[in-house]
């Protein structure tokens, strides 16, 4: 992608630095040049795209919480622009980002008949969006070749024979990796931890009071599709399990980041989305169980918000208490975090996140041991509750 100002001055842009094709954004081969317009408001509604003529390219910005302008997901912006007739959609990254984020344009699963955005959708840096916005007579040249394939994926479940079926504790980790890498930390570390806990519980002849479903989710990297399908299907059809039986959804995703931090998700810390009231106290109880497991082992930990990055999210959105463990992805460790947790400051917690080098050599053995022990202790705590509802109702008290 390049752009031209006033028909004469061409600015050459760098892929993966200035722009990046969004996942599921566009379907087919496109190569064209068209005028660029900044859409009104956040680009969430057809009326926001009134300034963009059919075939033109629209730039949509995310809105800050204090702007007073309602915002929406990247998919909603792209869908509104495509339905309006835009030739392509450019979505400006948040001004605070230091690297491009290409959000999923189809992040909540796919159901037959759902609208699929066919035209190109690209993430661009905030500074690039501003540069084009502040110039007159800007045109952009776009060339993309993308393909959307509708396919099936599977989840794998292993459920304890004992335990109260009306008190179902769902423990999960995703099986898939991104095409760019083998995914040994993301998320072989979580999947393998889950399997080892199953094996140890079997050897110990562990007898839970609650029924435990160990779940290996498919297609997490494509938009949490496996866990979303489980929650949505249970809610709509009571299959594969009755929705009312699901008492919590716990998730392990990336437990061995070599420069990572022991993290547990906490619904009470700043930065959380607005979840249904029914998820709040129970999620706080789950977080407290993980924190206690770390404290008992004298392991320093950090509480993190429950944003939409992994498979706990569909549970919390439906009001089911949720939580989980992680050790960090591509985020940069600060000097303060280095002082508290060790490792390298100003370096990624997982330098091989979503890259070909995410191999066995990328596993932080020490942190994996700490995380897996805390995971097993917390699962045992959940499983041995004679009254899981009372346990969840206590919250973090």
C-alpha cells in the first residue's frame, strides 16, 4: 500500500510496519487506487460512512473512552464500511500502540448466513492515519490477495467420572497455534499442563466433589471459536452440557514465557470490560484461589485484566465466573517489573510470540514449573468444594 498527495507526491509505505492486512479482512485479489476519506465518529454505523463515496477508501479511528463518541469492534467498523460500498477500510490503531495490531475481523465465531467482509481491511498506524487525514487530495494504492475459507474444527473433552454433574468446572487450554509458528509456548505449554494434571489426578485416584471437564479448545487463534461454540451451544441447546451446570470457566494460555511474569486474571483490576453481574463475585473467588496457590509457594505474581485475548472470555461474557493463568505474550517488561520478577527489562515477555522460533527452546522451564503447580493446586481447590455455589458467592473475601 502507498499513498499520493495532490496527485504528485508519493509516499511509499512498509508492510508490517505502516500497515497490516487484518485477519479475515477481504476475500479475493484487489489492486486499485482511490481517494481516502476519514469517516465520521467511530465508523460503527452506515451514517458515519456518508462522506465515503462507493469505491473510495475510508479511515476509521478507535475512540478514547472520554471522547463521548460510542465505539465498536473492528469488525463492526469494517462491516459498516463494506455494506456502505467502500472499496477498502483502513482502521487506525490506538495512539498508544507501539506495534501494529491487526484485530480479527470475525472474532465471535461464524454461523451460516453471517455477513463476511469481502473488501480489503487493513490496520494502519495512528500516525499514518493522521498524516493522510491532514493532507488534501490524498489517494491510496492498495494491492491485497486474501482468501476466507469456511472449515470445521474440533474441541477435545475429558470429564471426570465422579463429581456432581450439576456443578461442572470447565478447565481449558487451546490446542492450535498460529500459521507462523509451532506454538510450543502458545499454547503447547497450557495444553501440556492440562494433560499432566489429568494424568496426576488419575494416578492419585483423585475423587472430586464437583465434576471436572478438562477441555482442549480448537481455533482459539482464529477468534476463540472453540470455546465460544461450547458456551453458545450449551446456552442455546443444552448441548454438549446443560448451560446451568457450568459453574466456572478457567483457562491456561502461555504458561512458559521465557521472560515472563506469573500472572493470574482478575476481574477486579482496572482495564476489565463490563461483564454481567453474575460473573463478578465468582470470578473474584477464582482469582483468589490462584493467588493463594502462588502465595503458599512464595511466588510473586501479578493480577491482569480479563480482556478478550483467550478462552476464559466467552464464559465471562455469558455471566459465568471465569479466570486463568498466563505469563505474558509480546508485551514489554518494564524496569519496575524486572525489579520485582527478574528477567530482562525493555524486552518482550515472550520474544518468540507468534513466530517460528516458538519451539521447545522457547520454554521457560522455571516459570512453567511454578505455573503448573499453581494450576494443579487451584483445580484441586475447585474440585473439592462440596458447595461450589457458596464458594463462588464468597468472591475474593
